[in-house]
């Protein structure tokens, strides 16, 4: 579904990604794990069109994604839950969700999708009129995921959904991700919380200083001594 | 309160029939026409696109219309749309790169500030055609000419009332549109807005275009009404500042805010004109500047913003009281 090869990207003179290659097949959940500053967020920004790649191939369902602006990428079926949630704090929960269905193709389905997101996250229905900026971190993450789901994406990109949340809330957020998976969404998730994310994905890539160091099934990586030592603390 | 609106509407139909002086009617017409311009500014200003360039759109609208009439005899019915087209073209030429290069906030204000001065100085420099800093007068015909768009004050009142109402309708439509939420989202977090699928550049250019077009239209009408235009009062930083002052002091998040701002601004302007006469030419602009700073610091939501907030609070208290008792 998503194919990336030889990807180079960066900011100004700084190169954050060197020849990154990865694939996501339909129905899979794939994680990209690695330490801070490895280039995980850069990778997400490139896929969602917020950052133009310097070189490399980026294809979604066979069509080239290079130089496609972000709003067109959403229309093609890739939705992005950005790092730190990035809700619109002065808009209500419902307005935030409405913005997720902004693409012309999504607008006619707004009401039905809103119902669907509310049925997935009943808490959001309770909070519909509240300003998004006044909710707790976990609720904000729920709203950010709901906002991305409003475009009914084929592929959901999640950037560090557990970042900045209390451990109890992190568990809840990973439960949410599990439910999204059960709904049949293809998910590409970037995480520093390697232990927990490997529990819920099929495969993972290890990204370090802009390069993919390792990849394999979640089970294989969990068993890998180097990974266990560096990331799982065992 | 609800019952008050039709009454207020009916009151607006009265002024031309009241035994008020010509001067008072003149001030009311000016307030309505300028209120339309200020309302047009808030259509983009309320989303953090603080333009100091609306003097440019105003000047282009008014000068294109008047020049075509004086030099080619082209009726304002064609001249005004052409002026609007020129203003929109300039708005797009400035707005597109600003949006793509993420020129926002103070930098956007500075870019538009330069634009307004470019237009003013061009009018001054092109003296043979525009009359330079002495200004120009549209060639007059006997009044009540529909072709020349020159009327008596009685007719102008209805024209002014009509465009003022048009401004409110457009403001309301924008307020209820998806574009409003999208622009609020962009003002909150531009990157996140792009990430969820909002075409940031398109939305910004949409409000910029509407705002510039209406401003040029308003400028052309003010020129037609006053029958005298001048680069210092219809273009340049002075009038840009006046527009921003009126919009902010009245309140740019409330539909009638710019109108309240217009009453304040026009009355203040007349007061200063009488007070200073032709002495202290820069005094008015200085006073606007100082008052603008005072409003931004102490009353950023403007007069109407404060009134609406008070009313909401009172209503909330009234709603909570029976529940508590």
C-alpha cells in the first residue's frame, strides 16, 4: 500500500533521513521505533506532504506522492495524527472533528462519520461543545485520532501517540490504537515506547540517526538481543 | 432584546425623512460607507491576517473608477468592477507568495504596509493623470445621474444603507461557513491545519479576495459620494491605520463591531478636523495610533466584544440561578 525507497529528507542543510526504505501492506500495523532525533517525525512529515523529500521514491497504492500537497494527500486516503496532538485549541471538539472532514469528498459524509467517531469514542460526544484546548491529554489524543478518522483514511499515520501522557493514559491510548486496528485500518505508528508498541503491531522498523538499522516482525524484534538491550531494558 | 432588532431596522429607514441638517445626514452616510469598508477588513483581519494594506485596495478601487470616468468617460458601473478586479489581482499577487512562504503575523503586516505606500506613492507620482497629491474630482454631471453614479444625499443614504447591509450579509455568510472554522484552525496551528487536509493557501486567498474586493468597492463608492479623492485620504498608511483602528476598537469578532468602530472613528475624525483645522496635519493619525495601542492593550476584543461578553455572562448567571434555587 505504502512504498518508500531511498528516501532522503531534511531541513535546510541538515539531512535527517538517509536512504530510508519501508513498506506497509494493506491491513497491517507497522511501527517505526527509535530514539529521540532519529528522524521518525521527519518521516511522518514527508509522508503527509508537510515536508518535501530531497530524493527517493514515495508511492501510495502505486501512485507517486512526491510534490503532492498535504491536503491532496489526505484526499488520497492518508490521515496524520501529528506529534503532540496539535488540536485547534480554540475550536470546540466537534469543530475539530469537522476540520478532519474538510476535504470536499468527505464533507457530504460529515454527519454519518461524526456519529461513527462518537460511537467509537463516546467521551467525545460528551465533550462535543467543549474547547479542545481545555481537555486532558488523553482526551485530546482521542480527539486528534477522531479528527484523523473523519476523513475515513485508508492509512492512518500516528506520530508518538503516547508522548507527554501519564502511564495510565498511555495504556488507554494504546487500547485506542488496538481498537482502530480492529476496525480494519492500516496503521503506521511512530513510537519511542518500544515495549508497548511492539505488543500491538505486526512488524516494525528500527530507525537510528536517519537510517533503518533493523526490521522484522514484532515477535522477532522482541526476541532480538540487541533490541532487548537497547530499547526494552532487559 | 430579540424584539429590538426590527425596531432598530425600522429606525434605519428614518434619517432621510427626519428634520436633521445636511451635515448630520452627510456624517451618517459616511459612517455607513466606512462601516462597510471596516466590515470588509475584518473578514480577513479576524483570522490573524492583519493587513495594513487595505489602503491600497481602497485607493485602487476609487482611483481606477474615477480615472476611467474622467479620462475615458467610462461609467462607474463598469469602472467599479474593473477597480475591484485590479484590487483582487494585487491582493492575489501579494497574498499567494505570503501564504506559500508562510509570511504571517508581523511580517504579513509589514509586507502589506509596504503595499499600501507603493500604491499611494504611485498615485502621487503619476501626477499628470491622477492630479498627484492635490487629489482629483470626478467630472460632475447634474445630480441623480444613474450612469455617472452621482446622486443627492437623499439617494446616497439608500445606497450607503444598501452596501452596509450587504457587508453585514457577507460577514454573516463567512461567519457561518466552513471557511471560518478552517481559518480559525489555520490561525491556531497552520501546520496541523494542513495536516488534517485543509488547503491553507486556498482558504487564505479566499478570505483575502473577498476582503480586498469589498474594500475596493467601498472605496469607489466613497469617492463617488465625496466627489473628491486624495491619495492621503484614500490610500497609504494613514487610511490603512484608520481601518485597523476602527475594526479593532469596534470589535472584529462581532457583526456590528466595525459599524460601532465607524461611528467612533468618523465622529472622532470630524471632531479632530474641527479642533485642529488645517494646523497639525499629522495630529489625527497620531491620535489614531495612540488609541489603537490603548485598545489593543486594554480592550483587544473591542467595544462590541466587551458588550457581548458581558451579555453572555449575565445570561449564564440568569440561567444558572433557577437551577441553583
